[in-house]
C-alpha cells in the first residue's frame, strides 16, 4: 500500500499545451520508441509480460500475454485496435488522458504495433466526445509530420498507419467483439467466442484489442523497464493506474497511484467526503462493479483484494455517495442505463434489464408490490452468468449489492417515495447558499 501518488501519465497535464507533441517530447516523449525500434519485437513482448501490466480496461487480463496469443506471422495483416469507447457510468480516465496527453497513446501504439507486427492500427473512440476526436486527430497528424508514423519510421524500415474512428455512442461497442463488428461497419453486437480476437479479430485477422490506458502505459514501461514498473503496486497487480474520484468528494479528479492504494488514502489526498457529510456507498470500478460501503475503506484497490472483498477493480472509477443519496434511486438510474444500452441479442439481459427497470421505477415512487425486493434479487441472479456478454452481468451488480447492504432502504421504498425520504436537493453537490455567496 502507499500514501504517495505516482504521476507518470498525468505528470505534465498542468503544463501549457500539454497535449502538443513538443510538450511530450520535452517530457521524455518518443525516447522509448527510439530504443524500442533497436530491439527485436519478441523482446518487447517479453518486456510487457515481465512488467506484469494487466489490462486497464476493466478485466485485468495480462497485456503481454494477450500480445503473445497472436499466431506466428503468415504474411497477412495483423491489427492493433485501441478501445477508447469509455462509456460506463463513472468511468472517466481515458478521455482526460486523451485530452491532456494523447501522445502517450500514439507512442504506445507505435511500440505495440512494432512488437506484434501490425502495420495498420485503429483507435475506436466513443462517438459523443467530438472534442477528444479533434484532439486525437491532431495528435496523430503531429506524429505523422514528425516522422513517427507513416513509412520507414525514424529510418527503421517499420511502417505504421493509425486510423481514428468515432463510433456512434453505444456502451456495448466497448465490448471488444461488438467494437470489432462496429468498426467493420456492422451493428455493434458481441461475437461468439471462440474464436478470440487474437486468432480472428478485425476482418477475421489476428487482432490485439487493448484499452487506452494499457497502451499509454507502454512507453514508460519500455523507457524505464519491467522491474521499475513492477516495483510499484502489489505482487499480482503491478504498477500504477489512474483512479477517478467523482461525486461527493471535496476535490474530485484523476489521482494516479500504485495499485493497492485504499480509498481511505485517496480520500485523504482528495480532501475527504464533502464537508459535513459522511461516506455511505461507493463503486470501486464503475457502475458494473458491486457497491462497497464505509466498511470497505481500507480494502487495497488491486485486482485480488477487491475481488476477495466481493467486488471488482474494474476501471477504478470511484464514485462517492454520501448519506443524502438514496441507494434505490442510484440503482434505478444505473438500471435505466443498462436497460437502454442492452443490445438485445440475448434474452436474459434484454428482458431482465427491462423487468428490473419496471420494479425499480415503482419502488422509486413508493409503490412497491408484495415480493418486489425478492423479485429484483431473483431477476438479477437469473441474468448473472446466463447473459451472452459481460454487460448483462454488470447490470446485476448494483441491484444485488444494493439489496445486500441496504435492504431496509428498499423496504422503505415499498411505501415511501425516495424523493420524500431522500430529498434530492440535499444530495446536490453545492448547497444553494454556497452557490449564491
Ligand atoms: C459492455 C462492455 C463495455 C466495455 N467498455 C470498454 C471500454 O469502454 N473500454 C475498454 O477498454 N474496455 C471496455 N470493455 C472491456 C473490453 O471488452 C476489453 O476487455 C478491453 O478493451 C481489453 O483491453 P485491456 O486488456 O487493455 O483492458 C467493455 C466490456 C463490456 C462487456
Ligand atoms: S448481455 Fe446484453 S448487451 Fe450482452 S449480448 Fe446479451 S443483450 Fe446484448
């Protein structure tokens, strides 16, 4: 555990024009690429494996091992696709990173592409974030102009093109195989696995799909080495990560720290829960990870410890809710989202999220029907493990954990509207007086 921040990807976000190539170059930018191009591609894959870097997109799959799953080259194309869809409620680390320091991703993509033998890489970006799209396009253009992209990069003989693709704003298109279908121009729905993308991904060719932060972490790892990276974090969750604190916290924002830090330590650095209030519940990794409460303040935020405590590290989206917030209402909003974003391909998720929404809507209004709470739990446990992709499983997390820790609130909502028991004006971030003064 640590009480120190480790600003690496975030270290010059406050610099003037932090997003420009020249700023990045002044901060070690592209030095990792220069030395990587002198090495054998296989050595870079091994370095990524040795670092212990695990995917930062949620599931935590070892990145180097994923690269190693690609079959031997057969002369045909192989692709790197970066997942920049970031659409989960609460998750907000990739977009700030792309706005503040996009060259980390571009350099990481060039090194990764060289390591896996890819000559055309893609960034699949969430559709709504037009400002990020513009910034990424500018970053890619700057990299072309400087000779880091295109033909014969830095005289190495290695060629790479990057295409930035804006999706149309669907959460399911963050699921890696739905993303690939969408990128190919089809409706974004998950594919049956196997075959996995490493074998038959984009255009049925071997493909690596990685999260923005995973690939952005590659230049520092290659510049400083696997041992340096492994010196941070815990034994099985190595390195640093961006923790996004949002909600009822004094100083919300991005806190880059070693994995294994606790919420208590992060809250200390962020000025604590807003003045005069106390922590009620929080998500460790976005809306698809089971809720935690104040009793989990000292759980180390690494993959293993969070799992052992009954949740998931996910995307380290720490959404903080104080005692003014109704759990029923928060869960209901999340389920509105999941019901809306369910792609409809499989019955448990399509129908189940619809029924969860019906019940939560009447509980919010204080009009529960006998047996509603058990029915919520029952529907959630029937979706879990039976859905075609992880969106369905994720939708059950707030429901099951909400009932587990706050059943009495669900009981109360059977007869009392949540806006009566939890007046919404109490949970707004700024009291009226402080806004007007
Ligand atoms: C519904 C759904 C949405 C997802 N959204 C994202 C996303 O926006 N970004 C992301 O990197 N991974 C997302 N994932 C996880 C991806 O499927 C995949 O595991 C990830 O991109 C792999 O990258 P990593 O190994 O670098 O973490 C999502 C998964 C699901 C089921
Ligand atoms: S779980 Fe939901 S999002 Fe995933 S395939 Fe089934 S319907 Fe679509």
